[in-house]
C-alpha cells in the first residue's frame, strides 16, 4: 500500500488522476451539499406549513367551540327569558282572575271622599237594583246604601234580574230633566271615589220620579 501511494505521489500521471478525483469529489460534495441545503429548506418550509395548518385547525376548532358555547348560552338565556315571561303572564292572568272574582269593597278612603262630598249637597232618594246573578252585587249595593244613608239620603235596595246593560254600576231614569240635580249629585259623589257612573234613559223603566242605580258585574 505504501509503495502504491509512493508511486502515485511520484508520478505526474498519478497526481493528475488524484487531482481529477479531488475535483470531482469537490463537485459531488458541492452538489450533495446543495441538495442537502435545498432539502433542509424544503423540509423547514413543509414543517412550517404543517405547523401553520395545525395552528389554524386548532384556532378554528377553538372558535367553533366558543361559537357553540355562546349559542348554547344564548339559547339558555332565551329559554330562561321566555320562561320568566310565561311566569309573569301566568301570574298576571291569575291576578286578573282573582281580582275579577274578589268582591267589590269600598275602601275607607273612598267612603271618606264620598261622605265629604255628600255632606255639603242636597239630600235625595234612589233605588238600587242589585243583579241577583252577580255574586257580590248585593253586598256592594249594601255598602253604597250605608254610605248614602249615613249622609241623610233615602236609599232602598231591591234584588233584580238584569239582562244587558253595561258592566259595573249605572243610573237609569225615565226622564233626565226631572232628576237632573239628584243624578248629577250621585255621579259626582262616585266620581270623588274614582268611580264612573254612566246614565241610561229608559222611558219604560223607572217611574216618573224614580232613579235606579243598577249594580251588575264588574
């Protein structure tokens, strides 16, 4: 081996061949280095692309999960809102039913306001017609009777069958002209208590000098 190397080193032709080999080796090494660098760049870019794709997928999944969570929260809030509205409406309907079913009662303030007005008015007379088909009509009529009698009025109460007519209470006369002052006093007394009392003209109803105060449903 040493003899071969010595002969190669001492031979121009051998050194030429060695020179060519080294040149080719340099070229091959350069090519391999370039390929390695190119491959490294490609691999690095591919890695970055994959990482970017994974990150994008992760962000998209997170956004999708957040959107789904927000949708569920919004749906739950809407369901709660509707349930609350339904509860409020049910309570309102129940309160309205209870109010309709509750008997009518004159408050102490209403009684005081009516009495304060009647004390300074001329006394009169009228008949209350309490609808027998309305559960609280008679008790309501009795309260009205007591208020007016305590202020010197002549008030009678009759049970009556009333069909038609408005709800609440109203005054019926045959001729308004002959009872105008008394009717006006009754209306104003109730107005002081916050109660509106309309007037009905019925030529075939009360007598010529009679005034009816009808008490029907709420």
